[in-house]
C-alpha cells in the first residue's frame, strides 16, 4: 500500500505496540466510533464495555444533528429490545427543554452517547449551557462516553471542524497536505495529546489529518474508519468493529531543509488489537 503526499515521508506499520501509555487520568472510558453503520457486533462491544444490563440507562446527546429526534430514533433502533436498556433523549437545543432537569439527568448518567451531525453545532450548545464541566466530571468518575462521526470529532481538545481556509466549499477531505489550511475549534478535551478524525478510510482523510498535525506537530493523530471504534481505557486503546484504526505518531519536522519536510510514522491497527499511544 502506498500513499503519495507532498513533502512527506511515510512509514507504515501494522500491529506493533507503542511503548508509552495513553495520558488520560480518568476512571472513565471513551467508545469513539468513526461513523457509518452501527453493526450488531459494534453495539455488542458497546454493551460489553459500558457494562450495560437490564435496567441500564443511556443518555443520548442529539444536539449535533440537524434533526435531533431522527438521530435519537435511529440510535434507539440500534439498541436491541432484549437488552432491557432505556434510552433518554437529552436535546439541550430544544427551545422547550427544561434545561435544569436535563442537566440533572446528565449528572446521574453512567453511559453517554453523542450522535453525529455537525460538531460545531454540538459544541455551541455545550458552551451555551455550560455542559462541559458536567461531562468532564462524570467521565472522570467512571462513565463511558461514546460518540459517532461528529460525536467522535468532539472527543479531543483540538477539534477538526472540516472547514478550510483555502477552499470555502465543504469537502470530505483536503486535496493536499497543507499547513495553516485547516480550521479548528475547541472540543470536549477528553483527549489532550491527540486529534481524532472519523470516516477515515472511506473518505480518504489522510491529507486532512496530516494537515492538522502540521498545525499541531506535537500531537498524535488517530483516524477511525466507519463501523469501527477506538475504545480508550486508562492505559490502552482497543479496536473493535469491522475496519482499521490508524495511528499517526507526532511529526518529525526538518525545518532546516528547503523546502521543509516532515516524517510521519503510521500504524494500522485491526479489530481485536490493543495498543498504547505515545504522547
């Protein structure tokens, strides 16, 4: 397999384990889905990792969606009835919502699911109602927080918005690898040492994630493909689902060269593999 990128030297590895632990000081877990179909296998893994059982409640944050009720409907359809699990739609963007009541429900939740849509729309609502401290607290106390598509993008502190400086028309990826092209915003900050990108192989987002690393070269990148999840524990990451999770180590940039170039070490992880991330 070969990738051709401007001014980049790519080293591709598979299945090797990094030596340093994930730098996340939390009792909680992150179940980060790269978008696409939520297959029965994927949802069974979600159940296992979140310790869902009869009577469990999933708080579903639907504010990223253009039609939040539809987002909730399709998520609920993916939860088998035999699980005996209740899903609650916490749509803070609803003008009729009792915000304090929703906040109270959120504080008591042990399992959160963030639906897809627009990550900027989601974070605007999070900021407007000061929900980030609540989410951070329940995550630090042991909750499982899951998200798909836009709900994956918001997990890191530096959040890829998908918008570009050089091309104002939205595109699924970038045409070239280019510094100072991507537009970023503040995410939820559960991951501080890396950047998440989703729909990764299906939408060929290598250029987009590498461009983000050029802007933040000390951060690693993680590309999560569709129908696949990267599960963050305290000291490791597990891959579940159908496709790959791709790890991009922090860049090694040679600024003395003309033009300057960078080296990227890239590792492909298959479902069933666990690994550690180098901060």
